[in-house]
C-alpha cells in the first residue's frame, strides 16, 4: 500500500480530534502500518463554518457520495452522529468495500448486529471502540483481553457529562443547570443533552458492553434506565453523611444463565473503587470468574481522548489490510438472551420519605419492612420543624427489586406518609 485514504464523516468535537491525531502522529502511524495515512475528504453540513482545526477548504464536502463512492477511499471514519441517515451511509460504505470506524453508540446499540453482519458479508472491518467510554479501550479488553474468562459483573461510570455534573454538584455545591451548561461548553454532552442526563447515552453503552461481555444479544429496551435530573441536593447530602457517593451506574450482572442490565443513580460506598472517579472521567469495573476484580479508568469524553480510540481502530483496520484478514473479527453471540425477573434482582436500597411527626409512625414503618423480610442497615428520623413533618432516611440490607417495589406501594397508600421523596440502589457498605 502506498497510502491509506480516509473519508471522514463529520468535523465536530471528535472529527477535529481525529484530524489532529492523524496529522500529529503521522510518524507513529507510518511506523505501525508502513505507509502514510491521508484524509481525502470530509463530510460536513455547513461548508462555511469556522472549524476548530485547520483543514484545506477543498477537503470539505456536503455530498456524502464524494466519500462513499470514491474508489480511492479505503476507510470511512464516522463521527457525525445520528441514526437512520448515518446507518445508510455506513451500509453504503461497507457495500462499496470500505472499512468503517465509528464512535456512534446510538447506532451500534440499536443496529450493531445488523451492521456487523453487513461488514462481515462485505469482507470489511467495522470497529467501534470509541463508542463506549471515550479513550478507555474497554471494547478491546472485553473482546480480546478477557476473551478466555466468564464475565459475571460489570459496573460502569460510562457517561462523562453526568459524572461531571454529579461531581460538581456534590463537591462544590453548584446548581445542576449551571454545571450542565459547562459540560456542554466543554464538548462532553451530546447535541441534545437529554440523552446524557436521562441515562439513555449510558444505556446505549451498557447495551454494547453487556452484549460483548455476556456474549448475548442485549437490546436497548432490555436496559432499565433512570437518569440524574431528579437527584436533589438533600439526596447528595444524606448520601455523603451516610458514607456514600452518588454516581450514575451502568450495571450488567449475570447470575447463572440469567442477566440484568440497568442504568440508575446509585449510592456507592466511599470504599468502592468507582466512588473516586470524578468529573468527566469514566471507569468500568469488570469482575470475571477467573480474573477476579479489574478496573479500567480514563477520560470518557472529549475531542482527543475519543479520537485516540478512533485512530487506534484505524490502525487495527490497516494492520488487517496488510495481513489480508479484514472482515473476520466479529464473533456472533454464544448464548440465547435470558433476562432476570424482578424477584431475581437483588440490591440494597436508600429511601427518603416525609411522614407525619406522630407517635407510632416510625414503628409502623419499620414493621412494614419487617413483614416483607427486609432489614435495615441504617435508619434515621429527623424532624422538619415548620410542617410537623419528619424525614426518615434509611438504607436496607439486600432485598429483591419486586419486594422493595411492594413496600414502596404500601408506603405510598398510608395516610401518615406525606411523600416518598427518593429511592436509589446502594452498592457496598459504608464505613460511617
Ligand atoms: P458534533 O461536534 O456535533 O459534530 C458532528 C459533525 O458531523 C459536524 O461537523 C457536523 O457538521 C457533521 N454532521 C452532522 N450531521 C450531518 C449530516 N447530516 N450531514 C453532514 N454532516 C453532518 O458531534 P461530536 O461530539 O463530534 O460527536 C460525534 C459522534 O461521536 C457522535 O456519534 C457522538 O455520540 C460520538 N461521541 C462523542 C464523544 C464526545 O466526547 N463528544 C465521545 C464519544 C463518542 P457541521 O460541523 O457542518 O455542523
Ligand atoms: N456525551 C457522552 C458523555 C460523550 O458525556 O459521556 C461520550 O460518549
């Protein structure tokens, strides 16, 4: 090969990072693949926009076919985002015999298996390392590094925006809206940040991780999702007092042949290694039957970290080209999907509720939990003076999700319960 020609779809936050790395790491790329790497065309929407990187204006196009139908282009790097239109571009590129590297978790979570099938039928590579946890090579870790093990549990902080928001809210007491705006300005958030704050972005990433980690085709709708927009300052404060840190946690857990996958705000014991992961950083804790505990940490969003993963995928494609083994990577899932029922999912729970400040109320509440076989790790009652209301905050021992939901619906119907303010999963035991 004399030169590898790249077509880039998108020149925003991540696309600019890709241009930057390909230009600045040309020596290293040349050493690894034995020929220069050149960006031949870049698809954008607005040809007149001022860019974060300098590129010759002749490289820019608003016509996708200038890339997808160009016989000289070997690899298409997709960093434009979006789903339906982008899916069509990727299929067209693969059918034209071009290898594809993408950072698009929305697309891979929804249509990954279809696209991987098209890639393998076309004898092309489709790599997507940057789609989960930005600069952390977690996909390669699951596919190659831990290929010999049986993964039991993965817990991930896989959304940089929400981790940034929760860190700033709890450590600096800053308001949610202000920190979200900063995360957008720093390029961490999606163009519509609802996907970040409501947990959908993390759910897409957990769909990809669970599918690979459990070798089972997990669909996005299998993931139970809740986001961070309802978390109050009081919840963060009580969590802290009890020795926990609030994080948006993606959980993928296998018991026997059955799995559960969720994304939800979780109070983590301060002793848990994920509790110290701050700001836009991501981390994935992986427990394998043979390897035991492992954890992978790094920047989960942003221009250069994400571009690092993309260009590393590009190197993998180019090495495959040299060896003539493109399109032979994808492994189909080994197991049929089997999801846990609600009474098979176990966790500890935090609950905060407002009750009438009257004799016997506290005892009544504890007896409801006792009747359902759920015991407490911690419980406190604090008067809220102005309304003759008391606040009860408790952390349970392990309980099934169905039992806990039963208890919540009983509590909601009681006349002396004013309001159930919040409830969260709890992971690990605090030291307090
Ligand atoms: P971005 O800053 O919004 O950039 C998107 C780029 O694609 C822009 O250059 C835009 O053109 C171009 N584009 C969008 N729709 C197009 C269309 N229909 N036709 C032609 N060009 C189009 O997005 P980003 O943050 O770089 O993210 C790109 C992808 O990477 C997304 O899938 C995202 O989920 C993923 N990702 C992002 C990060 C991150 O930290 N930002 C991390 C991991 C993965 P104009 O510039 O002309 O508008
Ligand atoms: N919006 C995403 C995040 C970008 O905040 O993690 C990286 O996928």
